C-alpha cells in the first residue's frame, strides 16, 4: 500500500541548502514517532532533526496529523515489503520467521497500540483507517504465509490471522530491558520467540495426532 502523497502548497520553502525530499522527512519523522510516540514529536522537532526549517516540513505536510499518518504508512510499507522478501524467500518457515523477528527487533520502538491511542484524538477517521489498512497489509501477508504452511502440513491448522498477531505481539518484548539487555541479545530473544511459537504449533499437532 503506497502512502498517499499530500497536497503541496504553492512555492518552495526558503532554505540555505538543498530542499529536503519528502522521503527524507518521512524517514526522519517515522523514526521519531516510533521512538517517542505522538505527543512528544512536533513539526519543529522533525525539522530540527532533518536540519531544515519548519517551513520546509510544512511545504510537504500541512499539520502534525498528516505527517504522522504519512510517516506510519511509509514505515508500514517498508516493513511489509521487507517482510515479503524474507517470508517468500528460501529456507524453512521457522528459519524465515527467525530472520523476520531478528530484523524487526533490532529497532526498539514504542508500542504501536499505545502510540495509536495517544494519536487518535488528533486524527480523522480517514487517517486512522488508512493506518489500520497499512498495518493490516502486513498481517495479511503473514497470515497467507501461515496458511500456506498449514496447507503443506508444515504446521498444525489454526487461525492464520491470529498466528500473525501473536507473532508480532511477541516481538514487542524487544522494549523490555529485563528481557533484552547486556546478557541477552536481540538475536537470542528472537530465537526463543520463534521457538516458543514453533513448539506451540508442534504441541497442537501432537495433541491432535
């Protein structure tokens, strides 16, 4: 799902350097939102992080809600495309899930649902729907992969969309310092998460055999 380009205001912002591209601003803003949440990020803080004027950010995004929506659609599209490359690649399902978990968990970020609850009062219904659709695309991708594995007899039959949400929810432990710390790496935690999920699916198979 491609982010919908916002309407531009006429004229370019004044800047002493090269005007930033929309992509540069989206990358910076998405990182700030994912690390700090909705309330703590402003158009001014995004401009400062980009090294540009606030007017440069306003040139592409009329307000914070628009920037937040486009930033999340941007990062969700990247997450979807990168995950698709992995899960549709070579290796067993377990191996591919481990790669997905390891890559996702290398970047610590605020809980997605917490961020959405915080942002909801400032967003329109259309903006919330757009973000949820972007999130849903990732779950539909993972759900299809789980369903394919069930059809092949690789894992026990279950609700594939539930498995997708369970898998992504398990990865949020990345933010817990009592789990991921100097003694336990992201890769070790990702491996344990995938093994727990895999053992659960294998146990269901044993119980039904």
